[in-house]
């Protein structure tokens, strides 16, 4: 009597395990193609030929954005640098032109101001053959904190910078890419998208938006031969993570921005969804194994420890 029921449950269990295994093996295969294939079979078609002669990089004077701009320049692309600090823009522009013998343009823009900055950006870019857009600019909490502690201005700055900028910049470049039937958009998210993150709630939620947005528009514009890549790095040694000394020490799993960016650019056009760095890919594989509620609890423990790091550093500084 119970045998058909037992067999039914066994069959369902088998299907569930099969799906999980297939998903795991697919992720391993993607990691292989993303990080090993470019080393074994280098792409002989340059990014400038494949996508266009100019790349636009937001948040391009520090960290991942600056190094990603340099990585693209190494491939021969001219670079439009967009960032808030004019002095840093000029310095980065001169560095890239001198080191890689390419052209650069600079646009000073404070994306926290919202929609008002995009008219000027649009006017500067209207005659530029944009082959690649890298939506890198992002804003993080000063340190992990509870929602009621977060200044009102910071709430809107994070939403405007992390969500508004990626959305508006993508919308701005798409018509030209559609017309030319080529182009690439790289949306830089974060591993914080993988689960809710207590004490970094708005930041993590903004990155979940980037993932959903990227996956949706990739399908919308597949017919136009536009590559739309989703990058989600884990921890990288940049000033964005300065609230914890543990994230300011370069290691195998916490690379510096240059190591990360030069790895990530090699995945462009090979995979649409990647951590961008092989060691992060290994971490991501194991992070995804537990259910969401466990990952969320682990995230809470992690952010609370980073919060302690921040207060400890400030206390020692003031002693």
C-alpha cells in the first residue's frame, strides 16, 4: 500500500538532487570557460573591433573602476572616465594616455544628485561611438549599521548611485548600440546580492536590483547583438571596504583592484554572469550551498564583526 508513495517520494528526491547537481556542474563549467579558456585560447578579435572604439567607465578614479578602465585601455580602447572628483579624473586620464597610448575624455558628475546629471552626460556622449559601458560606480555604508542609524541623505545617495545611475546610463547608451547592432554593458554588482544582509540592508538590496535588472534587459536586447554582463565580486581590497582592516589586506580571496579588474575584463564576451575572479568563483560555489536563511544569518554575524572592527579602530585612533 505504501510502496507507490515511497517510490513517488524517492523519485521526487532524485529529481531534486539531479537539478542541484546539474546547477552545480553548470556553474563549474561557466567558471572554467570564464577563467581558463581565455588563457588557453586567447581571443584574436580585439574588444575594440568586436564592440567599438570607446568605453565608458563610471566610478573610474578609484578601485575596480580605475583598474577596469586601464584593463580596457590595454586592449586598445579609448576611455571616457566619469567620476565626481575632477582632480582625480585629470590624473587618471593622464596616467591612461601615457601608459596605453589611447585617447580619453573626462566627465565630472556627482551621481548622488540623481537625474539632473544625465543631460550633460548625454550631450558629451552623443557623438561618441560607445562600444562598452561599465556601470561600476557604487556607494557603500560608512560602516555596517542598523537602518535607523543610517543618515537620510545616505539612504537616497545609495539609491541614486547604485540603482539610478546603472539604470540611467544603460538607457542612455542602448539606442546607439541598437543602431550599430553591437556593444557591451557590464553591470558591476556584489556578492551581497546573494542574500539579505542585516546592517548593510539597503546596499545589499540595491545590488539585488542590479542582478535582476541585468538579467531582464539581457533578454530584452539579445536580438540586437548586445552583450550584457553581470559581475558580482566578493571582497576586494578597496577603500569602499575600509570599515574593516581584514578587508584592507590583499590575499588570494581578497585581491587588490588591479588583480580583480584584469581578471574580470578577460571574461567579457565569454560568460554573461561571473564573479569576475577565479578565487571568488570558488567562494561563490560554496556560499550558495546553504539555504537563504542560513546565508542571511551568517551575513549578520559577518557584518556585526565588521562593525566591531570599525568601532575598535576608531577607539584606538582616539586613545
